[in-house]
C-alpha cells in the first residue's frame, strides 16, 4: 500500500516524501481514511508505531476546510501527558504542514515555564497541543477558548491518567462542544482508558497494533 491511496492532498504527499516515509505503517493505513471521514478512532498503539502521523496528517487535511479562527478560538486540541511529547507532536504538525497552500498554525503549551509567552502566542492558533494543567490555566486566563473545537485528540491517554491528570481531563471535557470528532491513543487499554473511551467516543474505529 502507498500513501497515495489514503485520500491525502498532493501537498501532504509532498511533505510525506520530504520526510522519507515510503509506505504507511499499519496504524496509518487504518486511521488516516477513517479520520478523514470524521470518524472517531480508538488506537491502542505504542510509541514507535507511527501513531503521531496517523492523526497529524488527516487533521491537517481536515483543517484545510476550516475558516479563519476567531480570536483565541482553536479548532483542534491535542492533549498529551508531558512537555516533551507536546513539543514533539507540535514538531510533526509543523513538518507536515510546511507545504500546505493555506497556513495552519500550531502551538505547544505546557507547565513548568512562564505562562505569559504562551498567552501571547495563542493568538490565531488552529491546532493546540497541550498538557492538561497548563491548558486549564490558560482557559482560566481567557487566553484560549475551547467552544469552537471540532477535533479532540488524547495521545498517550494511559500515561496522562497514570500521571494523575484525570480531574483536569474531566474539567476540560466539560468545556468542549458536544459535536466533535474524538481520537484516543493509548499504549494500553486500562479500566480508566476504557471509561474515557465509553464516555467520549461515538461508534469508533478500534485499531489494535
Ligand atoms: P511515533 O510512533 O508516532 O512516535 O513514530 C515513531 C517514528 O516512526 C517517528 O520517528 C516517525 O518519524 C517514524 N515514522 C512514522 N511513520 C512512518 C512511516 N510511514 N515511514 C517511516 N517512518 C515513519
């Protein structure tokens, strides 16, 4: 199978070529067409499976149809457990978004550093990659609004729960609009992950790698 058959645009295919990805990994073969069709996805997959590109590529494509974001209203929220993963995932959005005809703006926000530069940088962002605690601080400061989100990604959901982010995650879920696409990735299907899956996902495609 080649990336050409998955429904991605020529500009994304060029970016994939630039990254020297020759063939889609199994999770990418399954997840990319489903996410392009706005289906919910539960991916049970570890780091190294190619899970990041499996959601980054179709999300960038789906964002091409979005109108300009209203002041501090983001379109896509990616929740991650750590600063390192936030920076890494944002980097993948940048790499694959570099050749798009329309600029899709992304940002990573995380705790342990000053909040002010993040508040300023949130102007005009489409895709926000965030750790839960810092996101809530930014929401409380009115630096970002979650009511316009059309896609929610939970990446490394099991790790987020293990690190004690359950309450923060539930607070965030309450701030999201009901109608949205949900994508959940986790290395394991623990009881807590199952609970979130049953609470959030609507008839998902389940992929186990
Ligand atoms: P991830 O599981 O998303 O952390 O990705 C693991 C590594 O695999 C990263 O270094 C990616 O750049 C790389 N990767 C992801 N998909 C592909 C692919 N289709 N072909 C080659 N490398 C890939």
